[in-house]
C-alpha cells in the first residue's frame, strides 16, 4: 500500500501528479521492475484505474499487460489482475454508459481496443491457453475477456479460434467445470462463439455439447429453472437453427426424446413466473427450429415422426387444451403444434382426434376455430389458430374432405346441439367483422387447395339466407357479398377464396359463369378508374376473370373463351387488363406474405395476402396473360392437345389400374400359396406323428404279446408264434415290392444307357463339309469327350452289375427267410408233449425270431443304400445328357463358322477377279493412249534388282 500511496498521491510536500502521469509510472514499473510483488501491485493499481480512465489505461498499458500474460504465467494473481484490467478496457460496461451518456463512443472504443488486441492472433491463442488453468482467478476473468472480444468483433475472433489447434475443444471444457459461475459464463461465451458460424457450430455439437446442455437444463429444473436454463436454450438455438447437419445429429442422438419432460405442466397453471414463461417460450421455439418449413423436407419429416413417437406432440396438445396457460405461451404452443403436424399425415390424423376437456367433448379443431372467428380474442392468437388450421390441411386430402363434409347437407347436425367446423367457417365468412371474414375465407380456401374433388363437393353447399326464400349456393352468396361493396379486407378474402376455388376446376367455372351478373360485375370493377386502395381489388377481379377464361371448358355458349376475350378487348382493353392484373404482385404486402407460410402481421390492417395464394398468383399470372393474347385457332390447337393429353392420361391411368389390380391378385395368390404351404407342412407333420404313433402302438402290441406268451407257457408260445407268423409276411411282401421296384429302375437305367450309346455313336461320325483344320480340331475334341463319356458309361455299367448281384443275393436271402418261416410254422409243438420239450423249443423259436428280425433290419438298411446309389446314378446320367447337349451345340457352331468362312472366301475371290479385270482394262486404255506400261514380270524383276543393289551396299558398309 505504501507503493500505491507514493504513486497515486505523491509526497505531501511534492506537486500533484496528473492521472496520465500516474498511469505512465505504473506502466514503467510493470515493465522495468524486477520484483514480482512490485509488478503485481502495479497491475492491481492499473486495474483500479481501468474503469474510470479506460482510454488512458488502454493506450498506455495494453502492451505491458499482454507481456505480463506471456512472462508471468507462474503467478496466478498477477495473471488474474491483468485479465481483469484488459476486460475493463475492452468491454462496454452498461453502468459506465449510463453515467457518461455516450453509448456509441463507448462501443467504438471497445471495438478499437479489441482490434488492437487481436491484431496479433497469438494474443487470442495465449488467452485460450490460459483458460486451461484451473485457478478460479485466472479462468473466470479469461472467460469474461474472451466473451467481450467475441461481442466486439465476433467474426474475426471466431476465425482465429477456428484455426487455433484445439481452440474450440478447450472452451467446451468450461461446461464441465464444477464451479457454476465459470460454467454459466462458459455458456455465454459459447453463445457468442457459435453465433452465425456454421463450422464452429458443427465442432461444438460434435464435442458433445447437446448432452452437456441438456444435463444442465435437467439439473436446473427444466422450465422451472432460472436464467441458466434460458442461456442454455439460446445456445441450443444457435447450434440448431439453419444447421441441417446439427439437426440431423440432434435427432439421431435421440435428444428429441429428452425434450418431452420440458412440457409437463400441472393442473394448476396460475401464477407462472416471468422466468418460467421465458424458458417455456424458448423451449417451444427450439421445437419449431427442428420442424421449420424452411428446413429440408426430409429432415423436417423425420423430426416430426420422432416427436410423435416419443409423445412430444401429445404433450404439446395437452398444453393446448389446458386451462390457465398464459396467452403468449398458448399462442406459441399453437404455432409449435402447427409446424409439428404440417405435411405429416400421422401427426395430422392424431391432431384431428384430439378433444377438448369440455362437456360434451369437442374436437380441438372446432375449439380453435371458435377462437379464430371471435373478434374479442387477441389478434396474435387468431393468427396462430389460422396458421394451425392451414398446417392441418397442408397436403392432407383426408382432412380437407372432413372439413368440407361438415358443410354438406347430409352431414349437418339437424338437432343443432353441436357446432361443426364448417358452420363456424360459414359464420365467420358472413359475419360483420372483416377480420373474421378474411380468416374464414382463407381457411376455407386451404380446404380446397390442390383438391379438385372438394372443389366440386363445395358446389353442393346451400345456405338459407332468410325465412321464406329459397336457399342459395355458397358460391352465389360469396359473389352477392362482393357486389354489395363491403370492406376491402372482406372483398380481398372472398376474391382469394373464389380464385382458389375456380382454379383447375372447369365445373366450378361453369357454375360461376352461369350467374349472368358475375361477368358484368367483374368487367365493371376492372374498367373503373379507382383510387390506390381499390387497385388491389381490381387486380384480384382481373385474376378471377382470367381464371374464368383459362379454365373454361366452353360448355356455356354465351361465355365461351373467345366471347369473354372479345368482351375484355371492347370494355377494358387487353393492355389495361394486364396492367390491372399486375397490381397484385406489385403490392407492398405481396412480397412479405410470399416469404413464410406463417401469417405474421403486426396489425389487422396488414392482413391482406395469404402465402399459398401468392404461389397461386405466381403460377397463373403468366398463363392468363398468354391466354388473353391467344387467337381462337391457337385455343383450338391447345384444346386438341389437352384432349390428346387427357386421352393419354386416361390410357395410362387405365393401365395403372390394371397393373394395380394384377398386383393385388398376385398378392392374394401369394398369400394363398403361403397358406397352402403352411397347411401342407402341418399335414405332413401330422402324418409323420401319426405314423410314429402307429409304429409305437405296433411295438407295444408286440411286446404285450411276447409277455403274454411267457406267462402262458404252452398257449402263450403258440399264440406268440401265430402272431409273429402273422406279422412276418407283411415285411416279406414289403421286401418283394422293393426288389421289384429296383428291377424296374434297373431296366429303365439300361434303356437310358442304350440311348446314350446311340447318341455317342452318332457323334463319332465326322461332320462333312468342314475344312481340314476345323474338322481336325472338332474331331479331336469330340473324341476326347466321347472317350470320357465311354468311361463314365462303363463305370455306370459296373455299378449296375454290382447292384444286380446284390439284388440276386437279396432274393436268395428272401428265399431262405421263407424256408425258415415254413420250418418255424411246422416246428410248433403239438398238445401232449412234455413241458421240458416245449420250453426248449420255445427258447429256440425266440432265438430264431430275434435272428430273423435282425436280418430284416439289415435288409432294410441295404435297400436304403441301394436307393441312394440309384439316385447318384441318375444324377450322373443327367450330367452325361448335359455334356452331350453341349457337344451338339459346339458342333453346330463349328458348322456355321465354316460355312461363313467359305462364303467370305468366295466373296474375296470374286472381288479379286473384278479388281484384276479392272486393272487389265485400265492398262489397255493407257496403251491405247500411248503411255508406256510395264508388265508385271518387268516390275517384279526391277524390284528384285533394287533389292540386290541394297544388299550389296549393306555388305560394303559392313566390310568397311
């Protein structure tokens, strides 16, 4: 402290020093002092002066402070003071700005000092290395300083960190710091680092940022957490917004499932804190980032499916139907649900099934539409409900049909107990509130978007205008309101509805033109010279009339295309008509509505255009202009082309239907085949089981007989022998049948061998008409293959002879068995013999029977082996057949090649003869003209002499 007193105050008797001189002395002390304590005290003094005298300290001390960071890293205290001083110099302190009332000057000063600091990229690298220090007094001020640098000159600092080795990875370690202050400031640092830099966003994401941030949010209490949760959510938005790679990584990492607990709200939702509202608002925005319509369709669709599968959509619908939710959260939830279901059929079907907790339960769509057509509801909420309804109907023909069906006479509830979506839309369409008119018209137009079937169905809707008067169609009622001159917003909404309704629907055009008052009304509106406010209505009327011409099928004689064009040319003028048509796309609100699907307007007065309608205008404006200038002949040609295309499309559709029907039939047949296979397998298994059971029963029966024979010595043995004599002939007959089958197979194989021998003999004869070389090659190849075949046939014959020997042996064995059986039957004892003799004979009979059974088993095994060998012989015969077929094909190919070569030789001989004849005729002509012509013999002799001379010259050169 004595040092500070001497520097700041000076001696009591000395003169007063100025602030600049004091800072200069401190800088000199930092630069020249050899004692660490003196340098530390000097840096501490500079830190205390840096807030009040920011400019002076920054100019004089920045270089010395950076030098301290480089040289005194071993002392954490002086490093901390230096980092704090640099932070005070570079950052724009809000309190200072308020006191000095010089915000712009302060910001310029911070950016200038930041530019000086990062002029040497090594300074940023040095700061990154200091962040690896675990000391709180070094790491925390380092984090604050780097955050301030990123806020001042973000892109330049981001680039330096990006090229620095392990730069981003060092900063990711801050999220794992156990000290919450450093961790929370690390989140703020990563916010500034990842802002508008896709490369750094990817690196941070793949450094496991999602896992760490979601863990922090969970630890802090999800939506009930404090400002740390808010900072983490902002960082997550930076990482995911407009970054398809990170979005895919977030989805593949199953992090969408971890978002579900964020939206678990209780029954009592009153008294939400401002921080909870902010957190939940950011959470909903994060969900919207993943399913934004601006994302690639594939990525959006996969995220939508994941949100439905994990129950996130169901949780959002619960918030949607809950009571006591703050208005801004409810609005953002409606917008979030809108984008989660947009274009996803599964999610749209689920949303259609959601009911509000009322008595009786009402569909969520009906409850939302009641808010949309209620003029007492907030404007932002009504816009959100309209967006939700549009997203529900986007690419959802099933939902469009359900909405239109609520307007048809057959589906309207006659009791009036429940209100349908169609009734709410009609009520809003014809109410006195212009905003309700516009919203209902746009909502109904989305129910018709790209759906010709529903456009035709909507023509059936009839409205009761007043008691006693006949009902009026919805189309006629819309045109009636237009002609009454209502507010501009109402007329614009109705005209957009009519244009969407009539486009690509000739039947609707015919119904519209059938009312004779519609065309004069449109031409009158277009032809008048009105103010700027009415120009948009004139453009929409021109568009509606152009649609009536372009999609006209000429079914009404008074309003065919040519007559309507003539009417435009007489009453309006083609150039004037095209100019009025262009008013739509030139309107200032047209481009704003064409940017995003969400109807986001600052106030109801700006609610003029719908996003889908701007796409329709862009599509039809050019074709209508061409249609107006086309002649009748061109129209006829175009109609013929259209008819041809329609016929072609019908043919294609017919064949597609046929193919579809055939595919269905094939599927049915495949299913039948599979079922029959299953049944066959089941029956086979059942048969196998029954056979095994029968065999078991036979075995048990035989055992019982044997046991009974042992119990009854005399009578039992006799009965047992009788039973065995009854069973034995069955086995013998089975053996006979198998032997007969083997004989027949042997005869069949011998006949096949005879056929193959005849084929081989045929192949032996050489093919006539072949040249010498080809015939020699073919005969050699044939002889080799024939020899191989002969060897195979000989082997087969040997095998057959062996089998025949075995069959003979089996026959002899069978004969022996028959003799043994007869001897056994004769050896049955007669009544009256002694019991000892009977017992001995019984024992002998049992031994013989067991021997016979053993021999029978051996015979069965031998027969099985013979059948397997027979199968092998058949396979060898099949292979010999294929070899013979190959030889025949090769012989045919050789014959064709020889024939072709002979034809080519004959053609060449003919060409040579013609050429010789031409040469002789030319020589004779030259002789007739008097030119000397050398004969072939002379030319050949001259060539020979030239060759001899060349050979002599070569020999002379070799000798030299």
